[in-house]
């Protein structure tokens, strides 16, 4: 009898499929997959660096279980526009984990923006990967870096040979894995380039499948004006035969407040005509740039910072500079609207108006003094960061509602957007003011972003995709940083996985540097790969 019972038991057990074993199961959460579909309640399973299963709980045995009941489960967030060098290129290993982004639930950042990306993409990727970084990096090759390498800081057109060198550097960057060409045509020396020069360089990225990502020439009315500038970006994309992505879309300055409808109509018209045009946006009313970029006229920056200081010293030139700076300060909303943000300086955390009062100077003279002090040795040019309060809710809200606008921080040192963009957008624009809903927030911070940048198997919770995943407490997810305390990490992220490894647990970095440099596949016609 005992033998019979044992045989029957063995037969029964053999007929039951064994429970699958995985490395991680995120159990019982409300899952937003990154797609434009309703959420489901269930589990996400991870094996190695990949997602193995998404769906109803099936009793999986795992080495690690994350209780996600009552929590949001989503793909790791993707920041579409960042300036992370203080962290990703720090000599300190802990800084390279990039906590400002991890604490927000961000697993991937787009870099090399505003024209700053090196053409030496492969060598830079090797160095970053070897240094062990905490987030994934999506590199762009930058028009500014290209132009500076060929022409320096000069305000002149390139010769035919120089233009060919610029184009070759763009091709080099694309062949080495860049996702496209970025520009910052507002900034010198890029501002010295004509549309035709930009198109000639951008074509090299376009023919290799790249995206044209631009801090456009004018977001206000400094030079050609916001609408003409947006039309120029559209023209560049059309003539270079490549998609256009407009960075940190906005109507900037007191003269442009209320112009978001015209801006959106301009882009919508091009989209209806068949062009692929998208944009990103940060959810803040204060922009972030440098004192020189916001106030000093572009012609005074011809030749770089040393030449700028020399022009300040020229009695014949200074009155003209000051007249232009006065108008630019008005455009920015005045001295009380400009918060100085560079760390470790006497002016840090003070407005330009406060420094002017402290020094008993006119605001423009105070700005010039700040630039002199910051560039005293003339050998190490230093921009002075500033947060400029000059946008209005109705414009920010309307831009955010557009289905082709994704989330970015434009995160740079001194501005709270580096530490707090995604939780601020969730807390202020989803929960409190209900400008967009939660599904739109997640979609435009994950899957749609991955689609625009054509990231390989990222941005979605799907079997076989890379296991970038965040678990968020919907009641606690909130910004910690503000304009006065700009480096306080966000709170409310329960867990963040980067490439299947737990990078953040209960708001604290685990010390695991799981980030990767995500190079694009080599385009056809490129030379033998020199990639890491």
C-alpha cells in the first residue's frame, strides 16, 4: 500500500509544472508598461538584465521579492535633456552613481545636448563605461563641439575645406554611436553659424539615421524671435532629411508670455505636412542658463570669454555692451527675477538685485563685476549659472498637454530641476493641478521618449526588454529640492532597477553602478567599428 501511495504521489507531482525561478519579482503593483494602454495589477519578473514576464501573478519563486502593492510600477524614467558632467565625470565614484537622477526614478539620461557632445563618441563611451556610472547614457554629437574644434570661438563663416571638416566630424560621431546631432544655436560660437552651415553638418547625421536635437536659436526675442527660430529648426530638419526634436520648448521672457499657442500652431502645421517633429519640456517657471548667455550680446562673445572681458575694458565698446545688457535684463524680467546659482560663490543663492544693492552698483554693473570675478585669470573661462523667472503657467500648461512633448530636466548644477523635475511634474501637474493624468506622465517619461530616440528595447515593461524599472510610492513621491535648497534628493522611490540591478532602495543608492553607454548600431557605410 505504501509503495502504491508513493507512486501515485510521484505521478501527481510530475504532472504539475514546476514554479519558475527568477532573480527578482516585483509583486502586486499597478503596472504602467510605458505604452499608451491602461495599467494592470500584477507582477514583473526579472532574470539577469532582462524582463522575463509582465502580467497577473503566477506564484513565481524569486531570489528577491519587492512588495509593490499600492505602488506604481513603471519603466525606469528617461530624462531627455541633461547636463550631468558634475556627476558622471566626477573623480568620486559615489558621485558617478548620479543620485540626483536615481532618486527621481530615472535610469537613462540623454547627454551631449545643446551642441556640447564630443565628436569622439567611441573614446568618450569607453572612458565613461570604464569609470562605472549609475545611469544609462544616450550620447549626441554636438555642433558646438564640432564648430569650436574647426573654427574656435570666431564669428565667421567656414571655408569650403573647414565646412567639409565639420561635416566629417559629424559623420565620425554618428559612426561611433551617437543618436544624432545636437545644436545650441542660442550660444556662441554656434550662434555665429548660418542656417546653411547647420544644414550641411546636420545632413551627415541625417543620412545615418540621426535625430536633430536643438536648443533653438531664439526662445524669446533676442535675435530672430521665437516663431522664426522654430521655423528655422523645422527647415533644418526638412533640408537635412531628419526628424527634429526641440529641446526644453518654451516661450521665454516677458515679451513672449502668452505666445505658446502660436508656437504650438507652428509645430503642428509642420507635423500635418508630414514632418517628424517632437519636443521636450521641464515643468518649471524659471529657466536656467548663464549670466553671459542671458545678458551679454552675442557679438561681445566673439573670440570667447577673454575677448569678452577685453571688451568690458574698452571704454569705446562698453557703453554699447551695457545698452544691450540693459534690454536683455528687461527681457528676462529684471534683476529681481535672476537668481544666481553657481555654487561656492559670494553671490550663490542671491538675486542680481541683491548683489547690486550689496555692492551699491547698478544691476548691469553688478553683472559685469560678477563676470569679471568669475573669469579673473582668463585661462579657465567660467559661466555663472542663473535661474531666470520669466515664464507663466498658461504657457507651460499648454505645452505640457501636447501629445508630442516629453519630459526633460535640462538638469544643470544650481537649478532644482536637476534633482526634482520628475517628482515635481508628478506632484504639481498630475496630482495637484491635474494638467495631465498619471498615464500621460509615465508614457511621456518612458515609452514615448524611447520611441523618439529609437532606444533599443528600453522604455517599456515587456518580456525581453532591458530591466530598467521603477517602483514609486504614489503618496510619497515628491521633490525635495527647491530654488533655495537645490540639491535635496527626491523622495518616494521604493526601488529602481538599472539593467536588472537594484540601484536605489527606499530612496538610498545601493552603490551598484549598473549604467551603460547606449551606443546606436553602426550605420551602413561607416568604417570598421572602433567602439568599446
